[in-house]
């Protein structure tokens, strides 16, 4: 006999299974709606328009609105995000905090131009990566500054120690000289007393004497005693003089040695100061050295009116090199470009890395037309560099903005630099790998 299927039991099992699935889906939906609400809460604070959209989505999720309504709200949120042009409050707060930190690091007894440049760059920061890169550069500058200060402190401490030693030696010498002087004074006083005593005794005996012969003998004895005292005094004075001469010679040698050490320390300090004016990556002068040289050239130009041209350079798409091949490759590009500039300039000219991928050259005795010709020669030399990274040839180009000092440049170098920098931006906007004069 064939068994008849129990379709009712199977139907009940299917119903129970469907009910279980439905409960699971409802639980999952509730969890997702709660998650949407929490994510909306966490996303608050970017902009008023975006906050309003997030609040709508959170409320609809809590009210178990249909998925179609939430989907429409998501589209509205996406539109608010893409059209929002207001900076985020928390982003501004972070940038302001970084700017305040850089300002404090850039000020002091000796302002740091590199830190000041970073403080100016914070205004253009528009991404987390850019802010992180800026903070990394600030940390490196702070480390370099701390190293320089530590070296200068150690050198100054050593110099102070030598000065203290010199003063102690001088004090010891003066103390010894004072003691010798007092000894000499005591000996002189003792001799005077003894001579006076002998003369006084001789005078008394001369008055009392009645016979000339004993008196002559007495005078001879007294004179011999006085001669003995004088001879002893002279020996003591000669010995004292020898000791003083020996002490003076030692003091002279000591002072000469300390002066030599002081000169060595001064020379070392000057070398450290010079090293502090050199960019550690490229080996060319840094921004601080540029500021000093520019001030000198500006003062010289005001006196003699000899033409001076400023060229501000920027390596094109440098960030792409760093992102593609790494920072080691970026450092090599900086070195190659710096060497290319330095190797083609005259001894009277000047090149410095003033920050990031920016360089600045000063052409002394060069007018505007000649400066533009030199700039294009340098630009072409850079574009002809043969660089290979990870087996891939990489072409590096630079853009340049240049200007020549004018009669209206009566203030500091800021106006001159801004003029060349504006020309640099025009060169980059025009397609890069160009030199444009202001």
C-alpha cells in the first residue's frame, strides 16, 4: 500500500519556516535602522544643510518609514554633501590649532622663516593628507631646530666654562701677585727697621766713644751687618722676582691656550651656524640663508642700482613623484634639480631651497631680458635630466616666475617675492614647464 504524503504537515512546516525568516528579517531591519540613526548622529556637525538631511533620515529610520522614502532621503543627502561649500567646523578647528602651533614655533628671539612659511601654507590645506604632510614637515623642522639649539647650547656652555677657567686663573694670579707684593713690602719694612736700628745704635755709641780706633772698628762692624741685611733682602727680592716672572709666564701661556680654544670654539660655532643655513636634503642654502642673502642684495641694490633678478621655481607635479615612487625618489629629484641649478650659475649668483619643492635663485648684475634667457636655459637643463625610478624613466620639469628689482621696491623683499611668485602661478596655470616674467 502506497503512503499518501502529509501535505498539511509540510505546509505547516513551510509556514513556520517563513515566519522564522520574517522574524529574522525584521530583527535585522530594526538593527539596521538603529545603526542608521547612530551613524546620522555621529555625522552631525559638518554643515547645517547636511545636518538637516541626516536628522530627517534618522527620524524616518526610527519611524520605520518605507525603504523607498529613506532611499529618496539618501539622494537628498548626497546632493547636500556634493553641493556643500562650507568648511567643516571641526576641520577649521584642527587647522586653526595647527596654525597656532606653527606660529608659536616660528616666533622667538630668532624667528624661523621655514616655520613661518609653513604657517602661511596652512591656509591652503584642504585634505587630511596635506595636513599630515605639513605636520610631518613641521616635526622635521622642529627636530632640526632642537638639534641646532642643543649644539649651540653645548658650544656656549663650553665657551662659558673656558671663560670661567680664564677668570679663575686670573684671580689666582692676582691673588699670588698680591701675596708677593705683601711679602716684598714686609721684607722692605724689615730691612728699613734693621738699618735704622743699626744706624741709631751706631750714633749712640759714636757719641759715647772717647777713642777713635774702637769707633772705626764699631762702624766697620755696623756697616758689615747692614750690608749683610741688604744682601739678604736683595736675594729674597730676586727670588720673589723669579717666582713672579715664572707665574707671569705660565699665566701668559695659559691665556694664550684659552684664547686658542676660544677661537676654535668660535670657529666651530660659526661652522654650526653655516650648517644651520644649509638644506639637509639638497645641500644648497635653505630659506633662512635666502632671507639673509636677499636682504644683503636688496641693500646693495639700493646703494649701487646694479640689476638683480629673482627667480622663483616650483617642480611640476612633485607630489605625483612622491605618491608614485616614494619619498626617497622625491628627495632625489630635489637633489638633482638643486645640483642642476647650482652647477649652471655663476659664483656671484645664489640658489636656495625655500620650502617643499620650491627653489629661489638670485642673479646679480642680470637685467630682466637676460634673466628670462637664463631661466629658460635652467628650465631646459632640468627637463633634460635622466632620472630612472623602479626601472621607469621619469621626466622632471620646473616652472618659474621671475622679476627684477625696481625703483618702487623700497620696502623689504616680501613685495619682490610676491611679484615673482604670482608670475610662477601664471606659468603653472598656463601649462607648466614655462618661465614667465612679472
